[in-house]
């Protein structure tokens, strides 16, 4: 390891982000550009009798108005992952049209688009579009939607089922529960959330008739994936005639992975009108059209023997996928949720049975953590509840059940009951460090004292595991993924020794321009400022899969590492030629190749120059130094950790105040500790948001009652204490960097710790369960009911 | 987030503003700091054809000590009230209510006159204005009149300001109770508007409450003085028990607002909790 890896180098991209000089999609202004405004349904479920666009078409500045009729013969946006019914029947996959013609299925469904000279003119004319609706009955809850007689979201897809699915050994699990000394059972509602990226989605479609060439500027986490889906499934465009550009993107949290209808809309319509079209979501539209997260109704049971060892875990979940299937919606409750139910424990039998369900709501897909928070939440809520019921300390109960340490090298990986094989883990170490950091024994005494004074302190645990670095293409392919999940990196050494890195990963806030540059500069022994990280443009980068699932460093960084090996190998050959030495006699250090035992050396920039000025190259040696790598990992990575929350609850008002939060995470090797700390802290803030504040709610008529920040509570700085973060290091055994990924850990770990802490605080008052978010009215009501 | 088209007029004096209001009648809305009206316009919840901007009228700015009362111009910003030494000392409930509104950016633009004339049932000022026994100065084409705070809030989004009139000044008596006043806010987590806002102004003598005024914001259709709490507290030695008893009278006999995020039962219970806390804060 050199001197840059492991250093908290300040983020080089932050200068432009913090001075307003980044270039987001909405900042781009093209000549002759028009503006789109989409007419959306205000109803959750209604048949469209007619759409009258005459008045809108004749309004000032209007170029054209399009409706669902115009898109009848054009494809819908596809789902990227096929999960079939238990009996092998193909999953139900309705068309998700660019504009709907027959009926609207959720508030925000797109009915028409007005394209005009200015944004204001498009907005004004949109009010003149008259849609005649016939209202239909509405269902918004997954469990309700499965009941006989429930309203049908898609007329031809019975019972609102997308698919049913199971994983694990049902017989062994039923036996394990039946024979258990103690069974803990919880009904869990993991509520729906809105991702709330700070930059609304924004797209520009630009068709160039002269070249017969399309350019899409998009706020996407994965431009190549968008290009592939749009070209192959929706518009049937030749992929080599389409460029997708996604440069600066203001946050995604998963919501910008998916191919959205508006992307295809601006591209297709741009060709129709022969001019570029920009569409940028208003915040109100973001609330009802960005794919939401979570929304599971779960019954979970965990059996224990008389020594407090887990005997079995049984899970029944209804997962709400919304009105249409978003790109990865089907794999979230299945392969990123059911497969994580082993947690950190030696549970010998696990079974999950799950229904994926259509409802009259916005589509649900991955949101930071994606399936893993749902799995962690139910396991960790069961653990703290069981500990209280069996009168065992919650830390002790976990210790009795942890999988023993294994490094994946000297000890094999851990084969779970739910398909995955963990790479390496040391769960007890993270727990011990968290207990020590928080001062556990003293804290329990303090809690005791506080109770005597009528103050309600609570301590909550969460020991989470996640599957990241998604993942081996062969594995995901066997599970139904319609894409590979490798990553690419091209390194171009310029003649002057400067280095351009073209990564298939995508940064939308993560800091790749810093972390990747540290990795490259450290390996090549050159200054960081000599390295440029390029991402987000299909005309520049090799085919890449983008960023989600905490995969950038583990998969994208590993691809860079592979290309670095190739660069150094080629550089050594050139240096050997220049030094008239054998490659075997050269050492590479501090940016130069030295003939071992001599002072003869060639620096990186000298070798680079020679590579492009090959006046005396030997026969057979190619000029230039440029290498591409595609890296497909051998396994997922499995970061883990223990989080402990300390809260105080005001019993008079039900207010839960987070006093301390300790996060001990193990994300493998670390390149930039500051960025890792920041990712964990931001993730914890989002996890606390779900626990205490956030909830996306529909009323009985399917209206979205939390569609503004007046109603949807986001965590703010004053809701959070200073988060105490630290890391253990258990390297990943199967990738060249030994890294596991840190983007989602905070979100996955934090939520159950906070809820467990609040319940721990209120147990003396008889409260044993609380539903998220722990809003003051809800907590107050629980206290009232418990004491009644 | 683009408002519908509107005509814009900027008044440089109260007389000019009144003339413009008379000229344009119901088509026109008055724009002060714009922190309620402009967001509503951006969402097209409000689509006024004309705006009369009074923000540039210099005579409506500022805080003056007039001996027996503090005079506050209608265009005085929340931040000016929050940070004024005079207001902090003589009418701390008002200063605290101002400091509880929105965020710094909002407090730098929003005005007390705009907020009071808007009469949002969830606004912070009204309860404080009631507890402080303020007088409001209203000007119309016929001249100037004054209204006591207790007669100002007439219903949901409604005040004593009539069509063609402007709220120009708020007068806060500099009495002993106002110097010993507070505003406690229990905010809804998303909007940070109050579940309950409770203002109390109290005079004490030897640990006994000799007089008290209690105003609530955000609880009912409009802000109100709660005589039940006042009567239960007046003449009592201030203690945990007496404050709890008095607080428990809060909202009795009154209707209370509820919505999807907060039930009537909860809001009523919180009014009692915060009345007690506010009474103890100024009574000790």
C-alpha cells in the first residue's frame, strides 16, 4: 500500500458542487430546445373516457400535445428481473406505457404531454388539457389487494398478483418453530418511503436528423443500462445511434437506477418535432413518480431453544410493488430480502413465503439498502423482542447466536440456509467494539437511575449483514436478472504521463472522482491531480453497469485494479526496453521503474512519452498504453456491523429523542476513511429518518397524503446527534482490493436500532411494539393504550 | 413550480397601496414578505390576477419603543423581532414565536403583518399576540382604526381586516406580564408548524399568579385566549400541581383541529401539557 490509499483526502468534486458550478441535466441548455410538461392523473384509478387537447394545442407557444393514443404502438418500459410464480408460471408483467390510453392506475400516472417554447407556456397549456375520467374503486395496501373482490389494478391480471415466491426449507422451519422452547412473533409494517434525491429527475431528448442520431441527457445512476433498456425494449432504436449522458447527478438512493417513461418520451418526441425537449420534474411530481421504497406487510416468527439459540425463522410477506413493475422491483423483496434472512446468526432453518402485489400506488423499487433493510429490520426487531421476552440481555442473545469468525481464506465462507455464501465475517468483534464504545454497562445503570426519576431512556441494538457489490453475473442470471452485473474500467495513459480513467461506475454524490483517483495515483506513484476520472457518458466510457447496491469500489474499483495491472505490465516492458534490462530485473516503486541494484531508472512519464513516441520500439511491441477490463466478481461482498442507539422518550408527548448513535461497521479495506465515515453517517441519517419521521401515505381514495415537505418529514440536522462511527476491517477475500462497500450500511443498520431503543425505553410502561415512523402521536397513543 | 401569469404593482406608500387595492378590488392580493402567498402561487393553489407589493413601503418597517407600548411596523421581519433586545425584554413571547417560525431564510423575508393578516390556523404569532394583549392598527380609505387582538382573529383564514384595508402596525403593551411571557411550540415534524403553540404572559407576586393571559396557536380554527386555564391559574400559588390543574383546563369546551397526522384527542392532550409547561416556565 502506498501513501494515498487509506488517507482522508478531501473530495475533489466538492469545489464545483458547493460553489454551484456543477452541471446537472437541468443546467444544460441546447439551441432550439423546447420544454415538456406532463399532464398527470389526480385520481388513483379511473378509466379514461376521452382526452381533449384542442385548447392546449392552440395555446401560446405550444409546439405539440401528445396523448396515450400516440404511444399505443410503442413499447412500455420493461422490468429488468424476472421472478416467476412458485409453480413456474411466468410472472405477471403488464405493459407500462409511456403515456396511458386506457386507464390511470395511480395518482401521477401520465396521461398527456404538452411541449412548448417555454416551461411556463407548457405549464399553462397543460391546464387546458381536458381529461374525462370514469372513477374506479381503489386499493393501495398489498394485503387488501390480495383479498377476494379487491379492485383489479390490471384487468387481465387476476388477484393483483405479480408472483408468489418462497425460499428455504419450509418443513424444517415449521418443525423448528413447533419444537421451540420460545417463539417470538411480530406483525411488522415496513412503511413506504419516498427517496427524495435533492435533484429532481431531469431529461433532455435531442434527435439530430443530419446524423440520424439520438442523445439523451439524463439524471441516471447507470447510463448504459438506460440506453440498453430504452433501445432494446421500448423504442427499438439502434444502440450505436444513441448516446446517453449522465454527468453530475444530485443524489439517487436507488431512485435513479430505473428506466423511466419520461426518458423514452423526450427521445421519441424529439424526433417527432425535430427539436430538443427538456423535462424536469417538479418536486410534487417527484413525490408521486420517483419509484418509492419498502412497503412490506410481514408476519415474522423466530423460535429459540432453552439456551436462547435460534431454532428457526419463518417469514410471511406481502410486498407492494405499486401499479407497474419498475426496473428492479421484482428482485428487491426476493433476492435482496429473502436471501438475507440468515442475518449474522446460525439459524438452522429459514423459510420465507412472499406475495408480490399490484396496487393503485406509485411503483416501488430499490431505495438505499433495498430489501436488506426490510430483512434486517424484522430479524433485529425479533432479536430485541425475544431478548426481552426471555429476559436475556439483547447483546448476550446475539452473542449466543453469532456465526463464529471466518476470513474466507483459512476458514471457508459461510453457507446460509437461504442460498448465499458469506465471504468473510467477524460479527462478535463488531459487537464488542460497539459495546465498548457506548459504555454499555454504565449505560444500563444510567437507564436504571433515570427510570427512578421518571425519565425513559432506551438502548437498542442492530447487528446487520448485507449483500453488496452486486454481483456475479452468472448468479444473478440464474436468479432471473435480464442483465449482467460486471463492471468496466478503461485506463488511458496520456503521452505526458497524465492518466484518464473511464469507469462504468457512476458517481451521484459518492465521491468516485476522489476515491478512484486515490487508487490509481497510489498504484502508479503519480500525483492525484494527474488522474482524471471520467464517468457517465456512453460515448466516452466502456459499457458499464453503473452504481447501486454499494458496488462501485468492490466491482468498479476492482475493474480499475485489473486495468492498473495491465498498465504496469506494459509500462514495465517499455521501461525494460528503454533501460536495456530484463522486465524481471525491474522494480516499480514511487512512480518509476528501477533496475534492481542500480540507480538506473525510468519514471512513469518518461515511459508514457516513449509509448507514444515509439521511434525505436522493437518489432512486435505496440505503441501506447491503454487498457480496458471487465470485472465480474466471484461472489457478492458481505459488509456487516453492530449499531447501538440510545433514545429518551418524553412520555407526556411521545417525542423520541435520539441521544447517541454508535455505528461499528466492517466494510473491508478502506481507501478514503473520511468518505466512508460520511457514507455511514448519511446512511444512518436516512435509517433514522425511516425509524422516526418518514412515511409515504395514501388515503382510502388513493390520494397521496404526503406529497409535500409539509407532510412528509425528512430528517434534519437538529433531529440527529453527532453519530459516532468507527470501522473494523475484515477484508473481502475474493476481490483484488479486499473491499466490501459502504453505501448502504448505515441505512440498513440504523432503523431497527432506533425502534428497539424506543421500545426498550417504554417497556416499563407496558409498551412492547411500535409501528414506524415513531411519530409523537403514535408513540403517545401506544403509551396511553399500554397504561389503559 | 411556475405560477400562473399575474400583473404586478408596487406601492411606495400606504396611500398608494390603498388606492391600488380600491382600483383592482377582488382581483388583487397584497404581497408582503411573500412566504405564504408565493409558495401557494407556485403550486397554483392561489392564482391571483394581480399582486400589489407593499414590501417597499418604508413607513411600515421597524420596532419602536413608545413608552407604554412597543410599536411594530407590519413589514417587520420575523428575524428582526427574534433578534430585537427590546422585544426580547418586554415581550419575550413574541420574540420566541418569531424565532420558532420556519428557518432562517424564511425569517429573513417573512413579515409579522403578512403572517397575521394571512391568519393561517397553524401560524405561530396569533397565540402570542393574544397572550400579549396586543392592539392591531388597520388603515383603510376612511382612515385608521384599532382592533384588540381578542377581536382580530374571526375564523379560519379570517381576520378583522376588511376588503380595502391594510394591517399597518402591531402594538404590544409594555406591562409586567408581557415582560414575563413565553411561547412554547411543539412542532409537527414535517411542516414544523405547531401541533400546539402556547403563549403565556403572567404577573406573579410572592410566588402567586396575580394575573395571567394564555393564548393558543395551531389548536383551533383560529387562535384563542383560553379563559379556562387563566381562571384556574389566577390567584394560585404556582406549583407543579396548580399548573397541571390549570393546564388540564386547556381547550375544554372548544373544538380542536385534526388531520391525518394528528388526532383531536392528541392535540387536546398536548395543549394541556404545553399549557402546564408554559405556566411553570413563567411562574417560577
